[in-house]
C-alpha cells in the first residue's frame, strides 16, 4: 500500500471516521481505523459491532493494499500535520506517514482479525441535510441517558409517505418533531428505534452536502440496521448502526387534545428569567410558574433558604394556573424551540405542559412539540 493525498482532505476524513471509535473497545482491533487503498482512491472505515463509519476520498494510489492502525492516534497525527501533501506506505508491519519534514511510524494491527463492515440497506429516501440535522437536535433533547432503560435512549423514527416523525422520551419529558422528505416509494411506511447519540452525531456530521440518504431495512428483514449517507468536500460519508431492540412506549396519546389555559411568552425573556430564578433552587426542586392577569411570576427557594422571584409579561387565555417544573428540563425545551414566542398549553396544574413555537399569521408550523411533566411544589 502506498499513496499520496491532500492533507486537509485526509485529516477531515480520518477525524470523521474516528469519531465513532469506542472509548473502551472490547477487542484491540476495534480501536483501529481500516485504510483501503485502491485505484479509485481511499476508503477509511471504523466499526465496533454496533456502529460503522466509512469515508471515501480521492488519492494518488501507486500501490493498492490495506492496513489497520490506531484510529485515534492517526486522527491526532493528521490534525497536527503541516499544510503539505501526505504520503503513506506500508513498511513490513508498520505504516510510515510523511508530510513535509514530519515523519511518523505507526504499528499495524492484524487486518484479518477486523470484523466485516456491514453493507448499507437499500435507500429508503432522501432529506435535506440541514433540516434533518436541526430536527434531530430538537428530538434528542428528550432522549433518555440511563443505560438501564435502553429503549428510552433511542429516538423512534417513523416514516409515513413523505413525512418523517421523530419521537424521544426519558419518562419525564417527550419531544416530537415532524419534517418532510423525499421517499423512494410514496407509500413507504416504516419505523425504527435508533440510538439517540449515534443519530445526533451522525445528523450533525452530514451537513456538508445538500441532502442525506436514509436507508432502513423493512420491518422483519435484514439485521435491524439503519444507514445514513451524505457528501462531503473530500468524498462520501456513510454511517450504519444497529437498531435498538424493544418496544418504544406509545407516547403520542400523551399530547392532550384540550387546552384549558394557553400562555404565550417571549422565549428569550423566559429563558433568562428561568436561569436567574433557578440559581436558588435546590437540587431536584422545581421552579414555580404562576400565570395570572397577563403576568407570569417565577419563584424558587423556600423556608429559610435563599429565595428568588421574577415577573414577566404573558398573554394568557383561560383560567389562572400555578405549577412547577424541573428548571433544566424546562430550559432544554425552550432552547429547542425556533420561534421567538413560545406557547405553553395546559389542561391542569398536575398535568404536563406542551411547549411549542407560537405560530404567527402566515407562518408555517415548525413541527416541534415538547411535553414536560410538572414537579411537586414545596409548601
């Protein structure tokens, strides 16, 4: 194996492929990055039996071949190289990397021990990359982080014709985002439970091209794999990951049909107020929100401890209501909303609130909703 490649293209592709390497690999070879050099260019791959990453880029290949080297070490080296062409070649059981006057020698790992990287399923459709990245970032806000409840660490991706729905919950909050896309089949109807962290990282990393291809095995077929593919300045980027097993809870019914109290509040003002008032809130205690007479009053702290109170304007329709929420969960939902005015819809104080962007005349609904359970208020 011997090739010459642009330094920036190599550094970007290696960093992209190495981002999904396991921190504590179950086998030494899983810490490796596989380099395939062919007459068509380079393919850089990583795989940990769950998630794979594959980056292609152009290179002048004089000798075809493949090598497996430490992915994180190669990423660190490439990031530090001078802005000159890079040459790599196999020298016995080592790979030499030369860039200008800099020269590195890396120990290779046994390629024959590296697992077979899964193939992409058949493409299901395409979606605008920036829209998909933003929608996923909103959805993963409510995903669980407790590995003891693996089903809740995923995002349920539902495909129904030209609409994708993303749902996530950690039992205390629920996010729902809808967006349009271009399916290969107009009657497509599929669902998958995708690890939230992988989905979030992947969607964010595939924004260089104009669109992302989603490839999902039909229910009951394949190995339960979903794939994402997009273009980058240096070449193609592709990620696959195994789907989570288990039944995602039926959460759509949690969004109430009735709205007895609706409050519209300036989002930026509410975020700043929650941040200030919550400074005195003890761990695991709520910030109280009282809606009355066109004013939202926020309170935190109680008894002999520090206390804080602040009032901001609110447009209120319906009955007065007083409730309380985990301040960080409330902030997470507010910060995920795009619109400058947030709508807070209540049924009663002991029931969840639904946060969404207030839609003005002529504006299009962003398709994002965030449901948050209330917390018990301290007496």
